[in-house]
C-alpha cells in the first residue's frame, strides 16, 4: 500500500488522542501525590498521632493513594491490551491506529518499540535536553508534513491513520 492511499489521521484528532492518553495517568498520579501529602501532614498534626484529625487525614490519604493506584493500574492494563491493535487508549477512543509504511497495523512488539522506546525514552530524553522545545517541534510537525507524521513517527517508520469503519 502506498502512503497516498492511506487515510492519515488529522492533527486535531491526534491531539485529542494524546490528551486522553495523558489525562488518565495524570489524574492517577495526582491522586497518589495528594494521598501521600495527606499522610505526611497527619504526621505533623499537633504532634498527636492518634487524634481524630490525624486519623481522618491518614484514612483520606490511603483512599487517595488507592484510587490513584487503581486508575494507573487500570490504564496500564488497558494500554497493554490495545497496544496489540496498534493503538493506545486515546487512539482507540478517537478511532485511529499506527501502521507501518506498507499500511499494515503494527503488532504488539512494534507498538511497544514505537510508544515506549521511541516516544517515551528517546524523545522523552530529547524533550528534556531541549527544555521542552523538541516536544513542540515533534508534536506540531504533522501540521506541515504531507503524511501528517510527527518526528517520532518518522523515526519509528510509522503513520497514524483512521481505523476503517465496518
């Protein structure tokens, strides 16, 4: 299949998928941080570890930690399941997936390479080394690329396309 016959995902749709993929782990992580700090505050509550306020803070902290961990674990399981369909949870929700240059959906292994090694590790390092500038260059690249590819798509030799309906 040539690239011209593929239905490339638009930049706004890719952005929505990216935001979905970021929101759930961010919420889970934030809940865990809140839980940690509630527990930490309870240790310094009037120096009276057994007080009602201290106990309430510890209980609230544990609830936040458990909720946050539950969200993160559920998201990770979902991510691992849909990875085999060449998708992330965000891509699944908006109806797009990653394919190779022949137009074939990526398998679990290649999606892991694309999402974790290329996007997560390699480009995560580049984002940090450039103080975030590379993040914007990479993610805005589809706006002027004829195949709507990001730079990490080019490194992984992938396109992101709409999932055929039917």
